[in-house]
C-alpha cells in the first residue's frame, strides 16, 4: 500500500464496530465510513444512513467518498450479490472488496448446498438429509432413524436463529411441520436440513482467503443459547472467548488438513472465486474436528473477541487479500485472553422493545464497549436491537478477562437488560 485509503464497512452490529475499531488504528487509513453503523461506530468512523442491502445507495456512496476498499460485514448483501453489483459497474469496478461472490456466499446462504459441498470434498460433518414441503413424510421417516437430540435447520438465512435442537421425537415432528407447513422461518425454512447431533465442544475458526493463500485468525468460542448452561432458545450469540484453550497446534493441524485445505481446494476446483472471510463452525468430537456450518463473513459476537487479540496492522492484510495478492503469513497476536459479554434486550430472542435509554457507559473502566443494537436519540444512546452491547475485556487468563467484563457489565443498565453470567463454564 503506497497511499492511505478510504474504507467503507457495511453493517451496523457489534462485528462491524469491532472491525472499524481495529481498522481505524491503521497508519494506512485515510477515512473510514460505516453504513449504516450504530452509536459506537460513529465515534471511530463516519456513519452513512444507508441500509447494507441498498446496493444503488452503496454504489453512490463509494463514488461520492472515493472508497478504495469495501468490507462487507453481514451475510445478506453477499448472498444477494453485492460483489457482482459493484464489480459490474464501470464507475466502481476497481474498488477492492472483502466478501465472496454470490456463488461463494452460497456456502452460508444454503445449508443443503454447504452440506453437499462437504460431502463432495470429504470434509467431516454430521450425517444429514434434505427435505421440503413435498417430502414431510420422508423427513419424519428420516427423523425416526436418528437418536435424540434432533437437529433441524432452516436451509436459508435466518439471522442465526434457524436451528432447532429438540429432545423429544414428537416435538421434532411438530417443529418439522411448523417449519415446512406453517412457515416458522419464512422463506429461509421452505426447505430444511435434518442433521445428526454431534456431541462435543463448539468453536469458531476464521480465515481470510484470496482463493489461493489464506491467513488464519485467532479461534474463538461463542455461546448461542439465551439461558445459562446452554439452555433455551438459540440467539445470534450471547458472548465469546478468544482463544479457545483446546484449539492447540495438534488440533489446528487437523483442522487445516481435514477442513481448511479441502474447503479452499474444493471451491477452486468448482470454479468458485472466493475473496474474503470464511467462518467455519466446528465441533470438537473427541479431539477430531467436524464441520457444523460455514459462514461467508466474520462471526458475531466472536469478532468482538478476535479483533482485540490481533496485534498486526489488519488493514494492509485486508487490502492485499481484496487485491488477490495475499501472501502466506501469520497474524501476530497478543498473549492474553479476551472475553466478550453480550448485553441484550429483555424478551430477546423473541419480542423485545427498542428505544430504551442506556446508562453507565462512561463508568466502564476495564472493557472495550462494542455497540451492536444502539443508536443516538436526542443526544442519548438508546437500544435499537435485541443484542445491544458487548463488553470486551483482556486478561492474563480466562477468569481474569471474564471478571473484568462482568464487573463492567454491572455498571451498564437499560430497562430489562439481560446477560449470561456463565460464559466459559465449559472450558475450565
């Protein structure tokens, strides 16, 4: 990179705030914009009031602000083809983009496609079946061959909430009908995947690839269930920890050999150009990695734990990747442990209210506050989503990091605030 560059990040959640926080530390940055952003991103960047799927408005912003690098935070614009839209226009074709093509994003956009991809390339994953409204009886017959708990996944994008894990077969039958007959997850659930339940500990592995080389990011673990002890409904994520203690050299070598390399080689062999992040949701089953799912972007809330752990200047690496000039390299990381606690609105992940005043942010002492569902209303920060804030702390060990984050969490309040108090319970 010879000159300083202008960067636009698409998205308005905690992931995008964490990426913006990291990018704005770079000596290679000129101006940073986030669209639409939130109350936190406007402290480190210029917010643009543009929805991340409003492609014409995004293109206009790229031209108006002379954007050199576009970083796509969430999955929806990628699945809808933001890369193709920007690259197909003469005015924006030279903008570098972090985020795969529509074909690459299908790894996340369709659970059945990604499971078939894993099968084609001998990537370890759970036994599965694919079904739609016309094959409900076959789906029930397939379910009856499985053992509890039963895993049902909406095929399309459901905001991280399209997975049901049920202990009772009768309940699983009912959920099946609710998804395929009654439209429980809307268009995302028009077809479903039924999967064998894998017993183990979950982790998230992230890599940045230009279709040939890749850079491995720190591993992280998120906590998806709303209730303590991993109970209750799935959410978009209630907190995260980085790094994962059991993801040692031996385990990660298995991940590279059995999952990462076959994934990148598989995409290339199928003619899918993939430039951007691949987030691999894994299960550690007795020391062996099995793929639960792929995502075509960084995780949330994992990004809030991963970014503070990266010591390297990230922007030049993103620039090289987007230009398909990525060299084989490793990120420099700090030695400490990072823990992120997510504060959510009462009632989440079901019905919740917005517009609640947030108090105590100026009292946070030992954590980085990453905003997720927030906005400014009458010069005050208010809630604007289910997941509201992440408090991220760094410690010499997991307990120290968690203790700092929880101490600061007690200082922040808004009506009906809730957070899990047992993060890391399965890692000690």
